[in-house]
């Protein structure tokens, strides 16, 4: 797990906690095996175990861990609806060039439709009603929603987060580009809360500056030196207001965040019949 994973997990965990829902980790073992990853890294079970231990250390222990292939029969049924066949083994799914055109009168290029159909069924069978993902995956949304509706399913609410990117880096935080892992940060002496609050502060500053990505300044959340940032949202918005913070540039963002959180809680309650 690296900082991009942790940032996405935090939003999913907070949404589940705020709504009284469950925080579920779905291990995409089909895609893992499809890419030979077990031959270049740990076995899938070791990989999932390491990921769960990182989540637990960050204070976000999953309520349930599910391996995607347990739903293989449902995957096959969904694939049959669209006339899809499982893809052959590939070295890197990012190189898949399968194209589905005219999906919901649009098009989705560069995505493997069989795997998206599998994700639709996994989410439906687990009762997932909301998830956060990185903005780099937003291109899958149209095809995901189209498939869900064709299968007579209500697609979950989806939120897409600006990707985590280090200042002066060519792209998003990625293990393939040598990203520092959560485990390395922990071993260097970082505290879990400091990591998460620094990400929050980086996100606040990046949004304020109009960046498309959440930018981590040079030297921050890196090794070997421990360097973090204090998060300016650590107090409740009501306390900001009572202490005269209403005119600060971050106050509006706090109010907006609280409003979105309240909407999610109310929506989740209605879906549970409460």
C-alpha cells in the first residue's frame, strides 16, 4: 500500500463509518492472476494480508475481506448478457486496448469490459452503495453504470478523487515508479495520524491552489527524514466560526465537506429504510 491507496481507503472508510455501513475490501484476484503478479511479487494471499495489516495500522481495519472469484458464477452470467469472454493472460492490464463503442450512446476506450462486469457484480452482491476511486479511473464510470443498468441493477454512488502526486513528479504516486510504501513510512517513524492528516492538508492546499492532483511537497511524507504538515481542518467548523475563522479561505471547504457528509448519512439511512 502506498499513499494513493491510503488516501482512497480513508474516504471509503470514513463514508462507511459516517453512515453506519461496512468497510469492505474486495481483493481482485482475477486481475491479479491475469497479470502474472504472483510471479513478480507475493502470492495473492500474502499481498492481501500485507494490505490488511497496513489498513489496520492506519486505523481502518476492514469489516470484511472478499476475494472476487468467489462470485465467478455471477461473473459468467453477467458476461453472457453482453457476449463477453474472459480475457487471456496479459503482462499488464494498462496495455489492454479492448474497445467497447456506443455504450449508452457514448464510448469507452482502453478498458477491459469483462473485468468491469465482474466489478459490477461484486459490488451488487456485497450491497455496495458508495465507493471512492482515483480520478484516473473515471473513464470506466460510463461503462460501469451502463452495464449495471443493463443488468437491472442500481449502480452505486461513485466519487472520484484527485490522484496523489509528488511535487515535480511526472505522474501519480505509483509503485511502478518507486512510490514509498506505507510500511516504509511506518518503519521510518511516521505515525498513522500524521500521515493521514498530512494528506488532508496537502489536499486542502492543492484544491485552494487549483491543482488537478493532490500535490505532496518535496520532502514531505518521504524517507529517511520524518516530515509532516499540520492539518488546518482539525477543529470542527462550529469552533472555527466561534473563534472568528469564518472569513478564512478554508472555512467554506469545511462547511462544504460537512454538508456532503450529512447528505451521505441521510442517503444511506434512506437506503436502509431508516
